[in-house]
C-alpha cells in the first residue's frame, strides 16, 4: 500500500495572499517610478524637482501615510536613484 505524501497535499492548498502595508506599497511604487522614469540616468540637478513632484503624487495617492513615513519613502527613493560609488582597486586602497 502506497503512503500518501503529506507535503504534496499541502502544496495544492492555496496560500493566503500577502498584503503589503501602505508604506510598503508607496515605497515599491517609488522604486518603480525611479526605474521607469529614467531618474538614475538623469542629471542629478533634476532629481530634487522630480522627487518633489513624485512625492506630491504619492502624498495624494497614500493619504494614510504620515510625514515621517513619506520622508522615509523619499529617502529610500533618493538612495535608490544614486548610482553606486565606483570601487577603488585594491592597490589604490592599500597605497
């Protein structure tokens, strides 16, 4: 008589959908806009204006977020938009 594999039975059960908080949704939407609007490749002089406009939009879209949370979303977006700093070669670092 074959044994039933319990793990197989649990795999067929639907998993509950993971729900994101409004903060997580706003943060993810910020990252999406940074990528799709070309902010990373743009002139850094335009970043402040772009972030001001985007934050006005996100403030209207997510009224449940307070000023602190909106500030954290902006800070995360600004960090995400800055290109990584080039790594110095090992010789330069030890010299």
